C-alpha cells in the first residue's frame, strides 16, 4: 500500500496521506511524501499542490506514537530531522500549496498543514491543535516555529502550553484556517477552488513567486527582503504571463495565463 497517493486533476496535483485509520506518519511516509513533492515541483504541468488525508475522519493525527516507543533516541532525532526537511521542501516549492483539512488535524498533522500556504477545512469534520505538551514533549516538526509566525508569540505559546484542540471555526477566527468549505463534495470543491490559481485564469508563476518572496523574505532583513522582491519582480516582468496581463488590461479583456 502506498502511504502517499498522488493524483492529477488537470493542473492540480493532489497528494493524499494514506495510513488509516488516523493517517499517522512514519519515516516511510515522509520518504514517499518527499518524493511526491519533488515530482510535483518538477512537473511543469502542475501549478497547484493540494495535500489532504484519506477518508473523512482524519487529515493527519501526527507521528505514529507506537512506532516512536520502539525506536532508539538516535532514530527519533533523525526521524524529526528528515520530517523537518520534507516540510521545508514543501514550503520552499515555488507553487501554491493548499492543505485540504478533511478531518481531525492535530499534533504533527497540524505541523504538516502549517507548512502549506493555505488551509481549507471541511465544515464540521474535526478538531485542530498542537496537544504535544500532554505527552510531555513539544511540537517538534516545525510547530513552535510556524505557529508563532502565523498567530504571534503570546497566542502561540498559549495554544501550545494549553494543548487544547479547537474547532475549525475557532481556528478560522485565529487565522489558522483560511476557508471552510461544505462537507458534501469537499475535495471536489477544493480542486475547483484551487483551479482559480491555475492557468488560464490564474497567474500561477506570479503566485509561486509571491509565495517565495514571503516565505524566504520573512527570514531576511527588510533591505534583503526588498532586494529579493525586486529580483523576483524582474523575473516576472520578463515572463509571458506579465506581457499577457498588461496586454489584456490595455485591451480590456480577461487575460489567458500560461504559467510561464
């Protein structure tokens, strides 16, 4: 059984975490996820990546705790290191990544979702949170890093030390979830909505470089971030899509982007 199922829906690649019943991840799953991310990155016909979970109860419940109880401390360290590298690869891929939260998204599952650019949740389908403190550990796959950048230091600390799982509605109010979509036909709706960021309607090249400027630039000085922004803008000025966008504006018509 493949732990990551990959499917294509036109320009949208869907990567599904597939380890019932809770889609908990192992080192083997991260190896497959790593390979799937690279394949989608190099595929010039893929313009948006959607990450979701198999079934309708869990997006992902985090790491396989039973596995962690049986391995050595050295393995645990390398397991966490590789998980971090995999999620950084997802975060650094210059294509829009959407986490489609089809069910409970807790612990390491939320850490996976936080590495995506947008999080769209299935209405009424689960809880979201980082409850690792209740196991006597911290969220060690980027949770303390990405949550604090997303909601601010004090709120992030509060959420993690309380270890409380919240509804998707409450998560949306905090900015952890960008949109809540109807439960019926959820994944189809996600794919359709994601298509708006793809050619010909969406300028996916510009969207990918907006992402790169934000993700990389936030780790730089303001001057460095501005320099990166200028370089990425120049790349876009030289692109087919920019020429099409300006021409369409002047000709008072809808642009037809190609993602190049």
